[in-house]
C-alpha cells in the first residue's frame, strides 16, 4: 500500500502549486534577481529556497516545528532574524547601481551567494515552519502508517511544485532582463522598488503573529 493515495497526492500538488505562485518574499526575490541578473540566476535563488524547504519539512516530520508554535521566544527570535536579513537585502538593493548584465557570465561565486541567500531567506521565516505544520498533516492518513515518510513525500512534492513555479517566474522575468541590459536607469529603478518591497516584507514578518 502506498503511503499516500494518488488522488490525495494530486490534490496536494495542485494546492501547493497555487500557493507557490501566491505573492510572497520568496517569489518576489526570484523575480527581482531574475530581472536584474538573468533567469538562470533566479533559478539559483529558487534552488536555495527549495533547499530551505527541506529544513522545514524535516522540522515538521521530526516534531521540531512545534517549538515555533508553542514557544513565543523561539518564534520571535527566528522571525526577527528573518526581518533583519530582509532589511539587509533591502539596503543592498537600494545602494546597488547599474552593472553589466549577462546570462553567460555564471560566476561561481555569485551563483553560490544567491543559492545561500535563498536558503537563509526560507529558513529564517518561522511562518513557513508553522504553515507546514498546519498544512502537511491535512493530507496524511494515519491508517496508512509511516507518518514521517508521508511528511517527507508531501514535502518533496511541495518542493517540486515550488521549483516549477519559481523557475517559471525566473524565466518570465527574462524579458525584463533583456530591457535592463540596455537601461542603467531601469536597473536602478528596479533595485529601488525591490528595496521598498523587502522593507515592507520585513515589517510584515517582524509584526507577524503565530
């Protein structure tokens, strides 16, 4: 017997895909980085974000995520770390000037930096952990046994849906990237907009309640 029946898995995949497209700090960051640096750089951010989901899935499956639901201190510390990181990104985006853009220049250092940035953004958002804690169990069936295995299967499907959604956003932003390649003013404008968005997201995260 499969840990999760196919109908449940299909319903979960559709829901996860819709949630991945809903506006949030993750896909906003993918969009801005793809527009500024090219779609493949956005894919590197996406891979980092999906790696962060492995942490949240493991936390839910192993019961660690309950800490953020029951401990106000743990929740506050993690969300403030996430808010500070978003403000750091906002400061960097606001100060950034125009730079040469090229998809061909997939510098190892920058790709690694974007990948790590995606991980940090995802892991330092306690709302994701609590969301997973509330969302994943709705699609599990205790009578099928192996609850930990079911959680990891659902987490893997969610990561796949996020990878598809965020990658499509990255490549859609490629058309903006082509325009920015010829417009220094456009690069600066998009960086300033991204900075304001990150400030707004930081405020939203800092004031979030469990």
